[in-house]
């Protein structure tokens, strides 16, 4: 037996390891199992190139709890180590790596939130153990070795009587970490970090019922056997070629990753690239609808099938963080802070690749089955609209598949829309006007008036639509979007002909004065307009510019400063050619005049879904009085 002192200049490195890794101390199990996986993979490689002349067999990694002895065992059947290798890799290299890490990262370790990705590996065991033992036998024909260390720089190394190849690590769990002797806790960690590791991981046994023989008698009692409980899937879908997988395989993997998700995804995108970086993965589009409050962190990041994080910002373009799925890349540098990660050139390339790949897939889905794509539009539009706003590269490609639905469930691409409305919806100044509604029910009367003139009305109801149409207008000269209730239809698409008012200028001024004394000034701007005598006498509109700026301010990232908190302002358009306008003007009874204006205003508000509370109660009461 030899004893020695690990050559280390940082005083008491173990308390430091514990302190700096404590917020993420559960990763010790992932690190130790990853080491076992590496040891097994190395053995396979050495056998394949003829460097090792041993039988590979069907190696597994086993995790065992000894609750009474307060020990946790991690056993692999990999490459193993000789005593010299233990001395080299455990006492020298690993420890100098740990020391270097602490020196370099002790100030930022906690805030970076990615402890455990620094190659500390084996020494993370001391976060939860008061003593650690390694019993290991190399694939070479050399004696086994037994290393022990109690968390101080002293260690002992002696021969062991282990006869099978591989390494067993025994953690003597510390008093403040006894949770790691609980079966449910270890199962939880294995499920979180090791669910898709490439080597089978055994955790206990389970009972399986043997199939009933064909000639079994009626009173046959099914036989059961105890088998290894393998907790992981070593060959997850993303490690296979797309040609090997069916739609059902993709859906099955989705359910495996998200067992609490009851709806199937709409479609998936299989990522597979080996140049200029390595990346595989599967992204799924779940049903999203128009809600922006979608739970993110549903894409999981792996490094060679080892779970790393579900915080993928900076690696996956932000608009795609609303998707679900998995990305696996050995090329993503994880030993840096999040801000460095976002500035990393390789990561930027990965992000751009994912954007391009998603855009290409959407285009092919659109081209292959447009009717099916249209059916799914409302479930995916929020992601794509957000993508157009936030990623220029995605915006460039989006023209070929982003859709603009009408209130009658007809779908256009932007180019198709421009062509379809060009003839009827070009105003006297040569501008093509896109009419849209935000709510089919609330704006029904305005939609109907527009459709009577043969105009198309889009239904654009996502919370970020004001931002998006601002961007589209900027990139399409001569195209303007206006909400259908933002003015009278004749003002929205101005043609040459102007209706003539049957009221003189003096009568119009008198009418305006009467209406302005009755209508609240802080809420309405009164406008007189000569419209068709059959048009509504009072029409409430909300100016496009003001409403759009307010919406943009409320949804963030645009609009004018402070406009989100401004009170609602409306235009009240009085049709001077209506019979009601003449009646108001000619009525000499002030009370009757006021009653007519209030009733007309309330009817206009009712058509805009603006009549609520006390005003609605007063309107109903007044209406009943009128029909007595």
C-alpha cells in the first residue's frame, strides 16, 4: 500500500469544490456516469482498432444504493485503470484540472449557472461524499488497484482483489447529503441527466411476466422473472437517420420526452449536420395558438447524449425556444459563461443553421400539402410571426410560406394578397390598402361594409401583429395596412368620387357644435363627413396610427414612449347626409336633441363593443322608455 499527498497549492481544495459547486451539487451523478460511459466507449474503440484483445460483450453501468452502509456505488465495465494510471489521472491530472477551474472561475462560478461542465468530473463526488473509493481493474493484464481519499489532500493506493474489468466508485455519502441514498432521488437524477446515455444503465431489478405458452392449460399461472431495470434509452430517435424513422417513431419519442403532454405535435424537424460543426436533434412544433405566454425551456440540450440544460437561449434562435425537442452537439462550448456563449462564432453558426433548417422545412411542408399547412396555421403562426420580427435571415425566407388569412378562412401569401387586391383596393394616390380585422365578432359591422364593396379583409389577431405590419410596410413600398374599424371605409380606401353633403357649411358647423357639447371631449374627436345616406349616422373609429403605436407600446419593443398607458381616443364620424343628422340639427328642444345624440352615440358604441357598465345600463333604460 502506498500513501501520499496530492500535490496542490490551493489550501483545502475540497471545501472549495463543495462551496462553489453546491448550488448544482446533484450533477455529481451525471459526471460519474459520464466517466463510466467514456471508459466503456474507449474500450469499444480500442477493440475496434485492434489495440485491445478482450471481449467487449454487453457492458452496462450499474448504480447501487447501500442505505445501511450509507454508500452509493457506480460500477462500469469499461477500460479500467492500472495503479500507475490512477496515480496519473486521479492524483495529478484531474486534481490540477480542479485547481485550475477554481482559480479561473471562483468569482463567476455561481452566476454562470453551468457548474459541472468544466471537466471536473470525478472530483464532483466530494460535493456529496465524505470519503470516496475507487476499485479498478484495467483491460490490460495488470493487478487491480484500490484508491481511497477522505476529502483531504491525503490518499491511499493499494492492490485490490477485483477480477472483473472496469471501475467501481464507492461514495460514502456525507451527513448533509443523505437524500442521495433515497431510491426516488437517484431515480429522479438518472431520469433527468442520463435518460438517453449511450450505454445501458442498470438501477435495481424489475419483475417481468413471461409470455403464456400456446398449449397452456386453463389454470395456468403466469411465470415471472427478475430482470435488470435499465432506466435509459441508449439509442434515442435523434441518433438515427431520418430514413430509419416513421411518423409514429417521431411521435413516440415526443411522448418519451414529454410524458405529460397529451397532444401530438403538429410536425417535426430532424436536424443532422457534421460540417462545419456536429449537431443532431429533433425539434417539434406543438400546438401554440395566439398566446405569447408560452412556457419556454422545452428544448433540451445534450452533449453526446448527456443532458446539459434546458436553457438554450443563444444556441437556438429566440423565436424557436417556444418549440420542444432536443439538440445534441459536442461542439457547443459549455465551459464559458452564458454571455461568452452567445458571442461564440461556432454557436452563432449553429443558431443560423437551425433558423435555415426550420425555414426550409416549413417551405417544403407548405409546398407539399398547402391545405394541411393552412389547417395548422393558427397553431404555428405566433412562432413564425415572432421569427420574422426577430431574425432577419428567417424573415428573408418567410415570404414563401407565411400566410395571411381572411375573415372568410381564405389564405394568401403576401405576393398572392398584393395581386388579389391590387385592382379594387388601390386608392387614388396609387397605394394598395390591406384591410384587416383584429376580432371578427367585435368588428363585424365594419367587415360587412368593406365586403359589400368587394374588398378582402384579413384576420390578423396575434398580439405582435402591429409590430409585424410596421416591418412589412417598411419593406413593401406602396403597401399600407389599416384596421377595418379605423375610419369609414370610403376614407380607408379613398377613390376619386366625393359625396356631396346635403347640409350647408353653416348647418354643418351648427351640427358639430351641438354634438361636441354632448359628447365627452376627452374621449371623442367629432368629424363631419358626407357619406351615403344609407350609411350609419354615427360611426366610431380609432385612428390606425394611434391605436397601432399604443398596441406596440403595450406589447413591448416599439411604439412611442408612454403611449401604452394613454387613454383610448376615438373619432366620432357623423354622417351629414343621414336623416338623424338633419333631425338633431332641426330639433329645437335641447333635451330631445341631447337624447338623440346620446342614443346614437350609444348605438355606435354598441356596434364597437364599447358600451359597458353604467353607460350600458342607462342605454337599456332609455331604450325601454322610448318604446313604451
